[in-house]
C-alpha cells in the first residue's frame, strides 16, 4: 500500500466530506477566517487533553524507573504549556467547553464505531464458506 | 466572600464571583473531570500489564472505584455539566455495548467452523447491529410513545455522531475502492451508510431536532480534533523517543566472566577459521 496514494485518497475524501457538510450547513456555515481560527483553537484544546490523557494512562508505569516519570512530567508540562498559550490568546476552556467537547468526541467516536462494526460485518458476511485445513486433512486420512 | 462588583464592557454590573465562575468549578466538578481524563485512562491501562503483576491485580478494584467516584462527583456537583456528561456517557456505553456484541457475533459466528461462537448466531448479531441504529434514531427523534427520553445535550451528540458516521464512511469508501480487491458488498454497505447518515441529518435539520449550527460545530470539532491528535501524537512520540534513548539499560543479567569471554573467543575463532572445535 503506497503511502503517497493513501495520502492522496485521504485528502480527496476529506475534501468530499467538507464539501458535503458545508452544503448541509447552508447559511449557518461560518466565514473561512472564523472557521480556521476555531479549528486552530480546537486543535490546541485537543492536544492539551490528549497529553493529559497520555500522562494519566502512564501512571501505572511509575515504578519502572526514571524514564516513565520523566515522560509523565514531560507530557504534563506540554499540557500545561498549551493551557498557558490558550490563556494568552484568551481561549481558556471553560467547564461548558469541556462538557461540549466531551459530548462531541463521544458522538464522533460512536459514529466511527458504527461504521467499523458494519464494515467488519459486511466483510466477513461476504466471505465464502471456508473449511478448516485440519478437518480436510482428517477426512482424507479416513 | 467575593462580593466586589465592577461594570463590564456592555455596562452590566458584574461581581467578581460571576467572573471567576466562568473559569473555576466546584470541588466535585474538578474531581469529576480529573477522574474522567486522568483516573479512567490510568486505571484502564493497568489491564495491559502482565497478568501476575500488581498493576493487573489492581485493575478491577481501581476501575470500579474510579467509576463509583465518577458517579458520586457527577451527582453531587453544583454545576450541571458533569451530570450531563455522565448521563450521555451511560447512554453511549449502552449503545456501544450492543454494537460491540453484534459485531462480535457477526464476525465470529459464521465463516470459520472452529470459531468461538456457534454458526447460527450471525442472525442475532445482525439484529443487534440494526437495533443500535434504531435506538440512536429513536432517541434523537424522540417520538411521544417512547418511554425513554434523551438526556440533555443529546442533539450535540447526535450531530457529532452523524458527522463521524458520514466522514468515516466516505474515508472507508475511498479505501475499499482503491484497495478492496472487488469487495463490492462492503463498498455498497459503506455507500448506503453514508447516504443514510446524510439523509438522516437533513431530515433531523428539517424537523428541528438538530440545528445546522450543531452540525457546523461538530464538523469544526472533528477537523480540529484530528489535527490536534496528529500534532500531539507526533510531539508525544518525539518526547518519548528522546527520553527512552537516553535511559540507562536495566541490568537483567550479570556481565560475562573472563572464563566465559575466553570460551566465546575460542568458539568464534574456530567458526571463523573453519576448523573443527
């Protein structure tokens, strides 16, 4: 699977998705500058939360020497630095923002999971019946 | 008490408490968010440790404690947001649970004769998969006869769900189209899923169940989150590689003795020279 081909396909799909939803949005679609700024702020919020979650998920490794501890502190430092940048630009997330983001992430994950479930099911359902080679071997011996 | 007052830019008189209320939260809410974003990932990752390790032993009780803590803090918080998130989390876990069970039955209940699920269970799997979409649709539409009402914030969840569903389907269509080796059933399934998602979102917008603003916000969040995840993953991996490369190698065995080194040299010389040992 060539990475260049995959990247091209991904970019094409992204353009299709954005065009479709911009059509659905209609008049509610924000102007380009506003949307770009919102996307940048969302990316910073997400990065901050991802580093916090990663630091949290490494807590079980604390007893394994200095490296995990350094990584946890490093990730916490990155997370807090992002919070600092957000405070400087006046986009510090409030509790409402945090709740909205969590709900939206849950929704996005559920939508994606539904597609994965259905795709896996159709993939296995479209396979023809296959026999276990060991069973065939046993039959020949008989 | 934070009682001092000031005038804001619009001329409204505001107290300092009002200002700080936008930034700070009560102790229960702070505990809820910490448990959700630090405690839960921390305890769930304990499951990945070796089965006889202390971390793995602590996995179940600690996860249970974190879940109980989430419930207690969500219900006792003064603000409404932890309760809303917890309620939506409960609904989502229920729906994802049904979906995961349906997928499991569909994948393992058919083709292979030595699978972990008996062959006849595939029909039940497809029924569970279908019921997931029906439950989501009913909760979002909210017909009068439905005994269950959707929690607060559900329209935002539904709008994001539609955006996630359609985006993933379209990416899936492209991948299956290019690398699918003629898996047409899967391709048709993905086209149907994306079309149904789009049609559903248009119908819900028409009937006023979800708004175009919510779809717009969900799309912005989806793009921003994807970029944020890529950025944070790249920086986190770079940080981890940097720290791990400088870490000292743990002593797992004693170094070779002089006698062992001599013996090793003998063996190497014999093998390099082509002589018999």
